[in-house]
């Protein structure tokens, strides 16, 4: 397993957005006023479509009632004002987003204001499109002999677990994290800002591709090494693969081994995209007047690391009773931290006035992908030890397991599991573990 999603290399903050992006090729230069970039336009070759930066996925993690939805809308409004084509994605029936936006949000992206569209994900409707894709593939391959054609999508209800799976497919459609799934010169949005059902569900969604790789490995063994697998899996594999790809007949002429390899490569590249702060930005959000909200944010920081991504920064909604900024910044260090002006949510919101009152530190934090973060895993070959950065947890909440003869270390914490492949010179059994200053130092023997 590639460990690049576990480690963040130190460098200075790198701005990743350009104001008023142009669909021609660009040379980027520094814009000191906004801490971002502006673009010098070059004529693109008529034979080569220009390649634009990838659509960025932005989301906020925090306790319910801490301002997560408000922060999501504030970020979407900010990006739109900066000239970026922005899509606000809400996955909840809570009307708060509509009240704050001042417009209706439906199941299809609709323009709310300049550069800003909004959509509400509804699982009962998202269920229809994948079903139709499977039906078309089945009609071509003839696997169910027409039985699947008789299934009416509108009759199907939503089962537990469908929300996360179908929202992942909908977000992939907007963002295009999977390799080869879209022409970047024709992307619809520069930024997709997501407000999920809950922080836990968002973390599941973020870690989905890496977890899918684990299951795929075991399914492949089952398919290739058992009699029932060799009989049933080739047809199911083709049906699944063609349903997930955009090219009809993409499995024609391919062996099962080639299809397995193709799926593994897609998941591997998608997993690496999730760890790339230029493609995915996760931010903590907290109500600084509530200690429970602050502690929850710290917990979700550790959970995000366990899910396979990095936190880019933290935001706090300030009020008269808030803790001093310095104390909060110390708690979330080394993450960059910014306060956002507190405003009532139950009255008409003057977004122009609010955006003007947002500090430059908050604007810079939203517009930059900071690589100057503490590494989540550090290897010490001389001492044969590794250091795991585990904010939000104490030692009693972290469990370590080994199942591959000392070549891997499975870390369980925050209702998440991640596998760390050990370098060849460090492989061995766990000899001891010491927890200090949010770091777990594991010694191998």
C-alpha cells in the first residue's frame, strides 16, 4: 500500500486558486493582495485542449451546532466572490441552508447568484441514475436475461448505508476524482463545497476508496481461488466495471485479471487524490464559546488522519463569550487557525457585509493548500521505531494489530482503521508503545 497518503511533506503554503479562471492555458503569478494567484493567459494550441487545475472538494468537520453549515455557505460565497465557479452541495433535509442562502435548493444544480450554484442531494433520486446505468450494461451483456429491466427505480426505497454510497457517486460526478473520468478542460465547477449528513458520514466518504481497496483485495482472492468465485465473479465483475466507467464496451477483449488490475489502479489513484490538499480541503470548525465543540473538533482532526486525509486548517466562530484566540490556536497547533465573525442565523443575512468583515487570515486559509503540517507518520530506521501523530486521542483509545508477519501495522482509533506498511528495514513485531504530546511512538523488535 502506498504510504503517500499518510505523510505530509513540509514546505511553505501554496496558493491553489486563481481569480476569474479562464478556459485557456495559464501561467500563474502571485497576487499579494489576496494571498492567491492571478493568471496570465496564453493562447492554447488548437490541437491540444488546455488542462486546468482539478476541481477542488472542500468540506468542514465539526460537532453539530458548531457552525458547520454556516461555514460551508460562507466558504461557498467567498469562492464565488473571488470569481471561482462554485457549487454548494447539501446532503440534508434541514432547511437552514436555504434560509441562509435566501433561495430554494433542489435536487439539480441551480444558479443562486453569480458564480454560485447549489444542489441538495436526495438519495431516493440519486438511486435512479446508477440503476439505469446497470440496466443499460445488463441489456448489452445479457447477464440477467431481462429480469433487471423489470425493476422500477421509483419503487425502491432507501436502505441504511445507501446515503453515503450514492453521495460518493454524486460527488465524484461533480469533482471527478477518479482518473480518466472527465476532460478537465470542460469541467463545470472550480470548487465543490460539501455539507454532509454528519461529520462521521463525511469521514466515511473520504476514506471510502482506501477501504474499498482492502475489500477488493479479498474479493479478488475469493474470485480467483475458489470454484464459486471462478464461476460467478467474471460476469459480475464485467457488469460492475462497465457500470462505473463512462465508455460502453470498455471491458470488451479484457481478461478478468486485466479488469481487476484496472479497478485497483483507479482506486489507488483516487486514494492518492484524497490525500492531496490541492484537490481536497478539509477544515475543522468550532464554536469557540463551547469547550465541547472545541474538543470535538480536535477529535475529528485525529479521525480525519485515520480516514486517510489531512486537515488544512481550523475556523472558530467568535462571540463575546469566546475563549481567547491564542488559547484556541495553541490547542490546534500546528494547524493554521482563523476566527470568523459571529452573526445571527435566524434573520436576513447580508452576505456582502459579512464577507467584507472576514479577516485576511480566514480568506488566505480558504484560498491556500498548506503543506506546512506535521507529518502523520515518521519512521526512524536507526531506532526501529515509528511515530504516529494522533491528535484528539489518548493512549487507551488506540489499538495496534499485526496480521501480516510484521510487514504491516494496523492502527485502530476513532472508529477508523488504517494500515501502515512498514519499510523493509523496520519490519517486525511491536515491542512497546509510548504516548506523549499527541504522538504515539511505537518500537519494533
